[in-house]
């Protein structure tokens, strides 16, 4: 049975309003420090947990933020979630995650709108959550977009994928390599993904032909199969620029199975900066997303937007850095 304020009032012999003020109003002049200490001691003994939903109905305020992500389980996104929730908690917020399902005719208001939320954060969600984000903005809920894939308007913090990709491809070309291929799924290669666009631009500037190894999914298993097939056909390039670190890890495994030396025969650079990349042999070079800085800035922007809805549009682009390790050194 859930312990309520009424239970604490009965235990202490105090009125409901006095107990409520003692628990929730630090500045109330109607509650002495002695009474406040008694109420809180009894609340702890009884196991009282505040009902945030009920509290928000009374005050009209909430400390809950919604988070919309395309994947909360892949290593990179799990790392984002861990940092974002920690930084949100430091600001006094809790985070509720919107479960993503494939876009379709069932798209509509986000599920979290059944509960009071102060604002929403999204990560790489401008395509899969486009309808939901438009709904939120039309109804005046503050929304901050984060990640590498964001919209062209609205409050947003974006990683400089173009600048990071240039660092990675130029690094792979620097020793005199001429065949550098990008490993990604067909959608990323054919659409306006900044990694693919910039990769082709850098190769053209060097007077070299762009190459690709297409994977069915941007996963370790699918990449392993694609690289094994390229090896069997004898079409492996001198270096691989992988669209994410899971792809890089799958590529590394396949090359090792083929007896290909990394980086002597084929060099590899990934993208994301997940912790796994440090613990492979050889360790994997990768583009590091500024996740901590992006989360901190996004939360700061959201707090500003909640406090002042009339603020001008907030926009920040944060640089990526290249961690050069054994797979491309």
C-alpha cells in the first residue's frame, strides 16, 4: 500500500496541510524547523515517496523531461542516455523515454503527453519523430534537438559530422593511400548523410574515386558478412571509413578472419567513440562525438526555453575529434 501524506499526518497528529508544507515548501513561515524535522523523520520511517504526477497537478509544474531516441540499446545511444540522465538529475529533472516504433499511419501525439512534462529532448530523431516533434511545437512544448541528425530550424545542438569526417578521411589518405572506401548501408550512402557527402567531397578533392562497401544493416554482424564477401572477391581497399563504431568492429573481426593485417594491409577508422573501441586488438581509431558537452548544452538550452519561451532560436555546432589508435596509426 502506498504511503500518503494522510498517513504521515495521522502518525504525527498534525494536519494534512502542515505535513504537506513541511515536505514540499522549504520557505513556509507556518512550519517550524522542529515540526519539519519530525515530519521528515516519520516520512522516512514509513517509506513515503512523493507522487510526482499528483504534485504536478496541484502546482501546474513538473520536473520531468521526455527523451525521444531512435535506439536506447545500441552502445552509442546507451552512452548518450547514461550521460543525459545523469546531467538532467544534477539539474533536478527526471527523464522519461519515448519508445520508438516504425513510422506509419499510427503516428500521432507522443505517448509521454499522457503525463505532465516540462519539455522534450530528441537525439538523431528529426526523421523518425518528425510528426511527433511538429505536434509538440504546435502545442507549445519546448523541444531541443541533439545529435548528428537534426532539423534546420528550432533549438538544436549538433555534432559537426562534416568537419569530423574530413579529419578521418584525410588521416586515412595521409600516408599515400589511394583506395579509401566508406562502409555504410545504402540509405546513408545515397541520402544527404554528412559523413557520406563529406567523404565523397574529400576524395574528389584528392583526385581519387569514391568507393563503398554496402552493408544491409549498420551492425557488427552484417558488416562482418559484407567484409568477408569483399575479401573473398579480392576487392578490399587500403582503408575503411566506417559510418559507426559497430560497423568498424564488425569490419575488424572480418579482416582478422581473412588474415588481413590491420593497419598494414587495411586501415580502419570508425565513428562515435564508444568505449568498446579501446578494448579491441588493435584498438580502433574513431571520431569522438562530444556527447557530454552536447547533453550539457542541450539541457541548458531547454532550461532557458522553459524559463523564457520567447527566446530567439538557440543553435550550437560542436566539433568532433579524431582519436588515432592502432587500427590506422
